[in-house]
C-alpha cells in the first residue's frame, strides 16, 4: 500500500452555538489540514510513471478546499438570526454556512468527503485548530 500526505492551511473564525465554554464565543484559528491518501498501484503513463498521484494535483485539490474556508466565518446553518446575517452580509463579511456544528471533527469528515469526491482514496484527514489540538477522520473501508 502506498500513501501520500500533504498539508493545507486556512484562517477562519467559528463558534459553537449551545456550547458551555469559551468556544461559544466567536473566535478564530489558523487551521491546518493534512490529507493522507492511499493506493495499491502506481501509475504507468509517461508523465506520472511511478507515482500514486501527482503531488501537484493533490496539493492543488486540498488547497482549493482550504481556500473555500479561508478568511471567513464558518457557522452552522440556522445558528445565527436573520438580523445578524443581514448585518454581517451588509458589512461585506465572508460567511460560510455548513450543515453541521463547525468542530474540528466535523470539518475533518467534510474534507474527507470532498477529497473522496475528487477521486482520492482517503486514508486519513487531520484538522488542527491549534498546533496542539487535532481531530482526525478515517473513512470506513468496505469489508472492515
């Protein structure tokens, strides 16, 4: 089994509605995302001979997903009042609604789903909120 791993970053704010603690407040992170993919066979075409995938493609695809969240407020759909949303939109803030509580765990699962949709066999996704705090998601494998 071959594995490749690459890292992407984004800066974004979030909050956890209904949480009892500091994370209930709007705050930001320098998020780091690592994507590890796997495969049994290497490519044989002239350009990609000896590669599982081109690192350039892997980095580009992870970077595009990270850029989708960069410099925005990630919030759970329906967790902000319409008045608040109108005010934030009126000020020109970039908002990203997600259908889940924006925890590192849920973001890891979302990145795994998106990388899988791009055709990668995802082994593991790690999402760091801080250099010391990380959540990982490993998709279930058929037959496991």
